C-alpha cells in the first residue's frame, strides 16, 4: 500500500505529503527522541513533498527474502516489538489527522505502523536497520500490526505463491513461523492469531476503499481494476485453510 513518486536526492528522501503528514512527522520526532533511531528523520514539507532522512540498506521487494530464514523472521518480530515499545509514550494532539482515522490513541491503544511488512523495513543482511513508510499509521490495537505482518510472513498465501513470489524453496511451516514470530514479539500464546489475521485482511479491503474514495493512488486504481475482489479471495482462502496455520506441513 505504499505510494509512488518517491525520489532520493543525496541523503534525503522526497515523498508526496498527505493530510496525515504533520501528525506522522510528530510521531517520527517522538520515536527518534526516545532512541528509536531506525525511524526516518523528518525534515519538513517542501512544495507538497515530505522530506525525510535517507536510511541506507535494502528495502522494498528485497525484504521478502530476508524473512524466509528464521533469523530474519525473528528480527522482524523484534523490530515490531521495539517499535511498539517506543511509540507507547507518544500522545498525539487532539486534532491529529491520520490517513484512516482522526485523534489520539484511546486507552489501551498504540499508534500502529499500519503497513508493517518486510518491504517497509530497511535491511542490512538479516538485520533491520530502518522502518519506513508511516503513511498509514493510526491508533489501534497493537495486535493489528502483528496480524498484518503475519499475513505476509507466515504467509497466508498458498504454497505456489510462497515459493514463486516470496522466496521460499519449499512449502513454509506456517504454524511454526507464527509461533516464532509470536514468541519473539513477546506474546504468551498464539491463540486467536489466525482469527486476528483474517479480521485484519478484511479490514485491509475497507481501508483500500476508504483511501480510494479520498482520491488516493494507487488505491483508486486498485478499486477500479477489481483488486477488492482479490482481497476478498484472500480472506476466503485464509478461512478455508486454517488447518495450515495450526499444524506442520504434510510430508
């Protein structure tokens, strides 16, 4: 769900700003102030472009291969735990505007990253050195970020997709990968995680439609091209294949 038209000039990244950018920059300042230096440094907004400090490393599609090994999967889970710990003290202003919500977090909520996947991590080998693209940060249950990540890293996709597009050389042991992620993040149990992922998959479609209605790209094009049907198919596949996530693969 990332935005296009991102350019890097020297040690600065220029990205399209949105109505959420001032609130996100306040969040980024907080993260760096409390010692979470893997968030980009916010440098302001110029001519409709937000300017951020560049974090060198591998990101985007290169991230998929990094979470296939268990060491990379664990590192991703630790990054999410450390982000949630760092963001816990952030109090957004009452008039905070996020891409998909308004206002500060309520008691019991955190500011979720909202798009926490290996493509939005900057990697040095199997070590995450940056967490980027906070456009869809918003107040929510920390478990929402966990579930969002698990959809992609368990993954909640069939074996063909996992091996063709996500770098697995054999069918993934999804149940173990969920357990590993949960353990490293700090959850006491995996109970309810599969259901949480399916709920989060359903929410993703709601978010895509909401952003499309606000005129954002690529979401507007996705809706026009029927992408929400694919999102519904993903929910159905996850629902129909829940046994894959609670037992080791056959063979």
